[in-house]
């Protein structure tokens, strides 16, 4: 919702870099940001701490702000009895992750807003999520909770300290995955695919019941397994899920891009915030779905995501992807910006257009929104062919009318107050989108693809210039005061740098990737147990829950340790340096004992396991930059989806003509035997290469079959 103006005197959050914290600057609470000052005051005044963790895009965070934190009565209780700390979960994912784990263990609830009560040293002893101001629907009111906690702190301090210490020990045990180490077996992928298959919703697509999240890594794993086995049910799972999501209200039918999740199993009614990290990973899903199926609807959806991002979620001038778009612009607007009444539709369309759109999106006098029953979520209820049959018209004419009507409705929606866009640029989420845009560049071809390539590289260059240093790797944020990076920022950036290198063969990207990975091995790695902690060993103390944590689960982004394995495997494929391969194996082993239990929520681990076991496929294409035969080979190579496949274009006269220092040894040995100006493709994996081919059809066939068996680790 952005920053609100108020006559209330501003508190110390007014100077925060975070838009979420600044939005609370008018509240009558003596808020602190997370840091030493808050802990020092709590200890000096012997007060418990109230911790509020939320985000600028979070609807219920705004609700508790308005109902409780803007109440002078509740503020008086808080200021007299607590030291209050407000945290932006996007800005401080390290703080959020630890307290989510602790409060979930205490209350069985997690999510945002997260409300925690802490000892002065930061150890939590009680908490929950959203509290209404007064007792309501079986939930205790916030006033009563605050007074009861303050009383317990005064009169039962010893009990609270015992509980807090016990909880901190339990969180430390759980977050480091002690006891999870086992021998790595590739059969873990079979167990994960079986688990995902059992959760598949055959009617609606997706996995599990409501609320429904997209689980992008699981879709990716299913697509890759289908490419390997050609089991038709796997293709049906992936394609059904992608189609149902894109036809549902969870997809913004007018502007493109996906909302965060659906509250129902049919993908109809979403939580309307749009997150960068969801859309980058779903963009990859739809691109890969298009590669595998040639279903044009999946390609159109991918292009829709790109169109929305280019328009609203990126700095097209300087490079960079913004963090999120809010669900609503005020508390009274719970998704109203994105939804339509029947009257609103008829106001912007001609009667004939409205009739078709009402059938297409199932728009009626009563819609799907409980708080405002007249509001309709837009979802594709009928195809143009069915509408043409119903109305006795022509299908092509219906399609043209739908396209024209969508443009008019979008123009009408843009006249509404637009929900706030958080223009903060977080490094990890930018890296994810750099990789997604470079994938789009390879798959979508000229025009859209070229624009994606240029913008991704512009963003990557900005990340290197503004957020990267040789001695500390990547920061967490592009611009503003340096906010130290986490494991996510490093590993997703390594992947993006490798993608940029494969796209350009510019050694700058490869050197930065290798330097960052070496920094990870030195400061983030658990040298004894394997795996990586989310904060470096030289990081400043975090507070009372300063546990060493190894992020593994895919929630809400791909698990950072699994991404790290992929980075290690890919770097090893270029360098042959066994340090990377060995630590990839050690990290796989660190989680092998529990990965099958995580199933759907550790699909990224399954992807990393596959890549480790069979090694990345690398395709090098030679020939002049303007050679149609070379272009045909490039198109053929990019047509096929295979996990970890890279396509590198080497031109004798182009700027990469001498940039072979970072190519794998097998390719370096092969390259001198080729005529650089002759169009051929060479496929390598591990330490071996197949004979060159100049036949695009043969190249496609080899890649479809995985080039496994003929090419492997020597």
C-alpha cells in the first residue's frame, strides 16, 4: 500500500530504506528497526520485546497496522510494556526465517504478519500471526494478549526463560538439519516424483488442495522427468497445471503476470499481490512447457509475464527488477483493482463486446469476492470456439473481439488507483529474473528474445557495479546503504552470472561467478557436515536466535542449498576443479536422509541431484555471426528443454573470438580441430564430446535423448 500520510508525529521509522517500515512512520508506537539499539533498550529497561514481521505487499499486515498499531490505546499498552521492533521480511529474510520457525513451533502458525514476544536477548517465548484488536471468532484480542504477556513477564519470568531457551535449542537443531546426512542415491528423485504425483489434482491441476501455490520447481522436475522417460502422465500433470493456472484468476488476464497464490483449489480467487520471485520461476515453467509441448497458449502466457514485468516491475532505463506489486491500494480494496462488476464491464465495452467477454470470463451480477459479491475475478471460463457456437458467430471474430475488449478493459483499469509497486531491487530476486530473461532470449527468438537478453545483461551489469565486491560477494539490495547479502543472494547470482557467460562468452561474468562461489566455500560452507549456512561465518551477531541455519526447503523460493549444488556442478563442468564436484556431493549427502520426506517442497534438490548425476550438457556452435546455417543450429539447440543444457555461440570474427579460456577442457581440445567459420555444433558432457554435427535435426534428436550414455564423466 506504500507510504501513508498522517497528522500523527512521525516515529524513527521515517528514515528507513524499507517502504514497509516507512509506511508505519505515522503510527503512535515507539518502533525500532531490527538492530543493537532495540536490544540495548530492552535489556536496560528489562522489558520484553514485541516483534512484528511483515511486508509492504501483505494485506493482513496492513489490517493489523490499521486496527491495532494505529490505535492510541493499544500503542499506549505497547509503549509502556514492550520494546517494539518492526521488520520487513523482504529486507531481512534471515530474521524472518528464524522467527517463522520458532513461532510456528510454538503456535502451529506461520506467515505474515508474524507477531512474536521475545526476551530482552531476542529469544521468543510466545507468538502467532494476525491478532484482531478484540476477542473475535475464537481468537484472543491483541489488547488481552499484550496485557497477559506483560503480566507473565513480570510474574513468571523464570518459566518464560526456560521455555525460550528450550525453543531456541529446538530451532537450532531443526534449522541445521543435524542427523539428515546419508549416502546420496539418485533414487531420491523417484521418491520425489512419486510424492508429487500423489498430490496432483487431476481435475484442476496443481498439487494438493486449497490454498494452492504454483510450486514452480516441482513443475520443472516433472517436465524434466518426462523428457527423460516420455511417461505421458507426467506431461499431462505439467501441461494441465500450467494451462489451468494461466486460465485462472491467479493469472492477471488483462496485464499478465501471476498473483501469489489461489485461496481455492480451482485457481480462481487469488491473494492479489504479485511477487517478483513467483513470476521469474513461472516464466521459466511456461518457457519450458512451450519447448516440450509446442502449446502456443503456454508461450503466450510467458510473453504475458514478460509484458507485465517490462511495463510495471522493472527499471527499463537503468536495469533491475522491482520486488512486488501490492494486492490493493487501501484496506477497503481487497483485490478490487483487479476485479470487475458487471456494470463496470458494460461501462467500458460496447454491448456486443460485453456479451462475449461476459461469457469468456464468466462475468455475472454475483461474482467470486466474498467481501464484495458484485465483484468478478477474471478467469477463462469458455473458449472462443464455444462462445461462437453459443452465439452463432465466427470463432475468429470472437477471438478478435476478446483481444479488443481486453485492451479496453485494461485501459479502463489503468484509470483506477494502482496498487503500490515496491521498487526495491533485491539481488537474489533480480538474479532469478536475469536467468529467466536469458532463458526467454534463447527460446523466444528475435524481437522479444533480443529485448530480454539486452535487459537481463543490463541488469547483471548493474548488479556487479552496485551490489558486488571481491571480498564480500553480493549485497542483498541494489542501491541504498549496503545491506549484507545472504546465501540466496550469492547462489542465485552465481547461476545468473553463468547464464550471462554462456550467452556472451564474456569472461567477466565467469570470473565473478567463480569468485563468488569461492567466497561461498570459504565463508558459508559447513566444511565438516556439508551444505551451506544462510549467513557467512564473519557476519555480525543476529540477536537471540542467532542459530546457524541451512536453508533447504523450497519456500517461497527454490531452496538455496539445492541451488548451490547446481552452481557447484555447473562451475565444475567448466573448470574440471574437483573441489566443486566433491562439495556438491557432500552437500547432496548432507540432506539425503530427509529429502524424500520433503517431496514437493524439495523439488529443487531433485533437479540438482539429476544434474549432478548426469552432468550438464554443453552445446558449442561455430560459424560466422550472419551464417544462416549456424542460426539454424542455434534454433535447433534452443528448441529442446533439458535441465542444465547450455548453448554457446562461438564466432570467429565476433568479440568472443578469443574468449575460450573458460570453456571446458573437452571443448578447448575440440575447438582447434574445427573451422571457426564453418557452422557445426559440438555437444559435450563431463570430459567427453560427441562428433560435430551440421544437421539441425540430428542435433535436436541427440538433445532430446539427453546425449547420455554416449557422453559422460570419464
